[in-house]
């Protein structure tokens, strides 16, 4: 396999009236691009949705968590594993984590920032004191702190990264040894066209109102918009493999689950009010050996607000990819696509043909995933 291998994921997805990701005013996030205002969903929102999606399908031991409450989590494990009361278990946990030098938060027992780690990694830290807990609990504070310094706590957090940490990385500003470089970059989702912020004014009636009482029990409004979004992410396969200890098969598994979850997931903002869950109309993967390439420039000129925005957006994407490959002469290692547009429908015939020219014959999504893995495996074996 080439020394650098990037897997780009391009998605076109139409979302009905929704407020997937709100700003500080409670309205859908927006951005100006190409001189007009667009709907936007932050990369952080979609990364979290993606992580929660693939974690939900994994055994708990393989999941990651991001929290300020690592002390409470470790205390619970030490108490359970050693049949200790909470107080002595907390003393041990505090001493064990103390050697990391984590900055303390405003709330007692919290760290100053969210720490991202795997459940298996915390289990490994708890296992360092299993069988010794009673002995450690009997020591005074100084003796306990000295005993804790002998434990390889940092090493436990540097190895055995779960998929979430291997993909999205970990940043601990004051402890560089715990940093993990992310192997995934996710762009802010952006509408391919201009959007307008709208408001849903609503009232709620008190069911127990007396007959003579009129009016609402609650009045409010929710900002929303609807959009056809272009979503993009890229995975640095070499970095992902390194984060997983050089295990190629584990990296391919993580890539497969990331692409699947990135395509299927969605942020949950106001989901009960809007029921906004849809599936993409297009998912394309492009394997490159030079650099990641975001194709958002296809939409610098907004798609006109007319019927067929979804098809026009997909056609623009195909044309941008074809033009870029022809201009730069850097044929990708692999391309594959699944989409809903057909040559049998005169409304989408041109779109379907453009997509085939750009990305190849469309396949079902499971075949896209299996074909991607097969091509990467072949590249690895012939490297």
C-alpha cells in the first residue's frame, strides 16, 4: 500500500424542516458560502452522532467515553473488583490518577476538561491495583501516593485504543504523552443552495383547563430550515493503522464501521419535534494516495432553488470530481458509489450518467463497503 492512503467519503443528503444543530440563539447553525447564507451542521455534531452510532453496535468493552468524571468511573471499578467501600476505593483512584497530573475541575472529583478514553483502558488501570487494594488502602496518603507512582498508568492509556479514540484522536493540553493524533477529518455539512431561516410558532394547551378557561398553557417558537446537504469526511488510513498498533485488519474494521456510521447517523437536535431522520441519496468513496480532496467547491455557486435540487447537487458533485481528476491528472486508487438516481427516469438520467462517469457503476451500500475493503486489502498485499 502507498505510504499515504486517504479514504474520502462524500455524501449528499436532503433533510426536511429541522434544527439538527443549534447555535447560541437556539436556531439552526448557518454559514455564508459563495456569497449566500447556507444551512450548516458542525463537524463536532456529526462526529458525535457517528461515534454514538458505531458504539451502539459494539460490545461495551470496545466503546469509548468522553467525560470529566474519570475519577468516579475508576473508583467504581476498584470498589467492585476488590469488594471495597467507596471511600477507600476513591482514595486509591485519586492516588492512581494523581500521577497523570490531570488538572482539576471546578467540581470536586472532576477533571478540568473532557478526557476521551476506552472502557477497556480504564479496566486496565483498575486491574493494576486488583489484589493490592486492601494493602494500598491501609497506607497513609504519602505512602499511597508513592506506591501509585510505580504503576504504569500512562502506558495503559497509550495502548489498546478503542475505535473512537483511534479515529477521532485525543488532545490533553497539559499531558502531551496522552495525545493521540486523529485519523479522521470531518467537514461542516453545508447546504448546496441558499437557505432561509424560518420559525415554527407553536402553542401547548393545558389538558386540565376548565371549560371557561381559554388560551394556551405555553407559547414558544423554534427556528428551522430545510436543506440538501453536502457532507464530507476523510480517513488517513496510515494514521488509523498506527493508532491501532499497526493492526491492518483492525484498521479496516474501524474504517468500515466509520463509513457505515457516518452515512447512517444524524445529530438529534429537536428530533422529536421534526422527525428529521433521512438517508443519503448519494454516498461515494474515493481512495487517494496524495491528499484528501473536499469537493465543496462544486457548490460555491449555489444550486438554484427549483425542483430537483438533490439531483442537481449530485450532478454538480460528479462534474467537480471528473474535472478535478482531469485537471490534476491524479487518478484515484479506487472509487465507488451508491445512489438513488436512475437512467430510467428522465428527471435524473443526466445525473445518473454523470455519476457513473465520475465514480463508476453504482452498487448497493453493503457492496460499496465490501468493495472498499477488498481493494485496500489488495493494495496492502501488493505493496
